[in-house]
């Protein structure tokens, strides 16, 4: 019978945790910025070796918000949208 007495307490803790997680998500989402998608062929910059390097978008990657980039020297990189300017 003791296990039944503990059940409401565990349920209440779980409810409080879920409510806190929802509040945290809402607070965090306030500062989210929806970046526009990039098109193939667009010239952008990405940070490499302590400087911003110009690159061209070769294709959109299968991974969400990621792009395949090519430098003027022929190097190929995959970078997330948030790391490109």
C-alpha cells in the first residue's frame, strides 16, 4: 500500500517538471531568429582560421539547414545555416 501513497507525489513532480520545461522552451524560443534559406550559387561567407572566407553555395545538404560550400581554392565544406553570413 505504500507504493500507492507515493504515486500522487511522483505524478505531481512529473507535472511540475513538464510545466518548467514548457516555460523554459517558451523563454528560449523568444530569441529564435528564422534565417531565410540560401539558394544554390549564392555567395556567402563562413568563419575559418580566424577570418571570414568567401564561399559559394554548391547545393543544399540533406541535413536540415545545412549547405555544401565551395571555396575559391576548390575546398568543399558542409556548414549549418547559422554559421554563414
